[in-house]
């Protein structure tokens, strides 16, 4: 990379606009996710037995009524319950119903603790988001931006090519549009940037390599990045999983998934600049 491009990128990374930061879910709220995961794991058969296929009528175990207590971005109190459903035809593992304040978990999609925590953080960002909580504001933005968030208004359509399979908004119809939508950009950047910043602080020598990576992804395809020797250890920085050999296949898959999101944002310069500012604020 040329010196001028590197300087320009460094300037962007140093530029922090007060309103251009990730949405912060309080750590004390996120800490409750592990307790929820442990309880669900120990009681999974009973919870599955009580869980319907229809996520519009979820099963809410008494333990999880008003389980997460926090404030939204307008500083209004929130009490978020956890609801369960069990549907193999549903592509999502988690959803957020902002009208009823229920974080919906699909028990047909078993995941490990670290991915569970990422899902909880993602959905709680949705819960805090006035763009979704205010239906008038959402309507105006949806008209302009599209990409209805799954779980918000529960609209869906049957896929004609796969009878019985329900597609929810752009979640499965247009993934790139989905990732670029205002609400999904907020919800995806929070856990992603938190993982990167936490791991870079463990190994600060990799900060320069990360900066190079954030520049290269603009001009190179994902396979070039994956096969570049200087980024050999980069996958570890994109995961909460323990850095040990047996975790590498899962970490590599997570890395590829996150690379796709970043590459998608990089195709829209204004959006990618916002991503760089957000990650800069946390490094």
C-alpha cells in the first residue's frame, strides 16, 4: 500500500465523531447471557417441549420474563424477556420483537456460548434502537433504505422454490442489502468491533497489521485476504473463542463470515468510513 493511502487511512482511524460509535450494551446486562445459556442448556428438553414453531407466540419461561433490564438510546427503561420457538424452516437463530420487547431464540439452531453471547448482544442493540422502536421513524427509513429487520414486524413470504420455507425480509433474499441497512449495520458492528478491540488489546503488536487489513479489504477479494500470509493469525482476532487448536475450524468460519460483512460495507464508501470510525473509537 502506498504511503499516502496509509496516511489517509490512519487519519480516518484517528478521526472520532462523537455520534459515530458502536451502540454499547452495558456489560452487566451482557453478563446475564451466560446464566441464560447455562439454564437453557440444562433445561433444553423441557423448554423445547413447551416451545411452538410460531415465533409470534413464543414460550416465555418464568425465569426469563423481563430478564434483561437496560435503557434504550433515548434513555427510556427497557425490560426484555427471552422467548423460545422451535422451527427448522426458519433461517434465523435469534430475533428481536421490539413491539413486545421479547428476544426470540430458535431452539432448532443450537450454538455454543460465544455465538450465543454475540446473538444476545446483536439483538439487544436492536432493542435499544429508536429506529426500530419508533414505528413512524422506521416507516420513513424503510421506505428509503429497505431491508426490513427480521422479527420487527414479522412480515414474511413463502419461497416458491422451497415450499414451506419462510423467508424473512432481506435476511435470506438480499443479504448485502440487509447488512447495509441502518439497523443491521448498528447491530452487526457492535459485537464484531468488541471482539476485534478486545483481542487487539491482548496482542497490540497486531494493530498495524489490522490497519493494513482494513485497507486491503477495499481492493482485494476475500480469498486474497484469507490466503495472504501476513494475515495468517488474523482469524483469532475475530472471535471470542479460546485461542486453541481445536477451536480453529469454528474460528475460521466465523472469520470468513465477518470478512463478508466488512467487504460488503467497504463497497459503500460512506458506510465503510463509518465502520472505520467506529472501530477507531474502540482501539
